[in-house]
């Protein structure tokens, strides 16, 4: 029976709330397009380049403020995104690399607080430890002495966030996986061996990670009803 002929109401493909979410996500995709169109080629470090790089992450802060401004989980994600934006800007300049690492470590600590320790999932912890030891054991041979301590500390924080994000499930689990992959490729490209199209792959996985984690906010209807 055709509901249009019978005058019966048809279920809309998208609810008003989902359209509201899509509207506030559009600046993220727009600013990502600007970044990839303008700044994928190697450019001299500049504040303009830093701003273009940070805009997608900052747009996710605005997105969360617009669609889920009241929850503590959302506020922690917003803080993590702001710290990530600081880290993005710092990594534009090679001499500010450790400042960028510190900013991203602060972001991960906020993500860790948001993901909490329930459910515990110790089985996932064992898998994360084994994978992290394998990767970092290989990377360690290529690190300059000044980087060993700060990157070891950062790796411990990142591995913990990976564990808690996987335990949380949903889009957060995919987000932390992509974040870990992005950081792993960034470090390998910087210290071990240049990777083909490294900047493109690192930033694609990084932006994808940030939006997936943002979509894990409880009040964001990222699934169809």
C-alpha cells in the first residue's frame, strides 16, 4: 500500500535532532576540506597554517557546545579538543614538538577521565599492552636520547586511553583506534623512516578520530532511529 495515496504519515529519514546535529557538523567538514586543499603541500610554518590546521578541531568544540552542552562527559571532550588544538599548533614548529606532546598528553588525560574505568575489561588491557610494547620497542631504537623519556610517558598515557576507549565501545572505540594509529604513524615518520603520503594519512586518521570521539557524547544521535 502506498502511504502517499492513502494519506498516511511516512516516517522521515532524519529526525529534527539529527538534522540539527548535521548542521553543526558541517563546519568541521568544511574546515577539513580547506585544510586538505590548502595545506597538504609542505609549507613554511606560520600562524595562518596553524589556524587552518586547528579549525576542524575547534569546530568540534562548537559542535559539542551546540548539541550537548550540559553533560560532564561533553565538557571533558571539549577540554580535550582545546588541548588538541594547542598541540596541533605547536607541531607546526619543529622546535615546539615537546610542547605539542605535552598538550596532547593533557588532551588524552581528559579523554581518559571522560571514558572512566567502567567497564574495566582487563582482557583488552592485555592486548593493548602487548601491541604497545611491540610498537614502542621498535620505535625506541630510533629515538634520540632527549625524546626517550617524554615519548615513553606519552605512550603510556596513549595506551591507557586506547584501553579505556575500547572498553567504552561505540564510536569512541573507533576514535581511539584511529588516534593511536595516527600518532604511531606520525612518530614513525618523524623518527624511524619516512612514510609515503605521511601527512595526508596522519591528518586524515587524526581528524576522523576526533569526530568519532566527539560523536560518542551521550546526547548526540549519531545512529538512525
